[in-house]
C-alpha cells in the first residue's frame, strides 16, 4: 500500500495541497501532522511508522515535510526500511 505523510508547521497552514498530491499519487492511507519539523515527537509520523507493514511504500511531497535535516531523514528512512517498507 502507498502511505502518504504530510506536515505543516503551524495550525494556520493548510495541508490541502499536500493531501491532494498524495491522493493523486495513489496513497491509500494518509498521515498528517500540524507541528514544527524540528519537534522530534510528531504524533502522526510515529503512528505511521508503527503501522507500516512489509511491502508498504511511504511517499511525501517534499523531503522537508518528513525531516528537517539529512541526518533525521536518513534515520527515518532506516526505520521505514527496518519495517520492510520502501520510501
């Protein structure tokens, strides 16, 4: 299954554009946070990572929606791969 993850930094920003792109890309399940990317604990990201199954593929509209640094991105992608999913 294609899993989409979207994030905006503040409550007054809209997730609509990201959700539209992820849905058009075939995402069957979406997770979205309204929280700064600098926060290590992002509730929906954590939920998504916990629910990943073998063969799932995580997609985002831009890398910076998933991670705020290369190190953070690599750690998250490694977690995705450890769950048997792709990115």
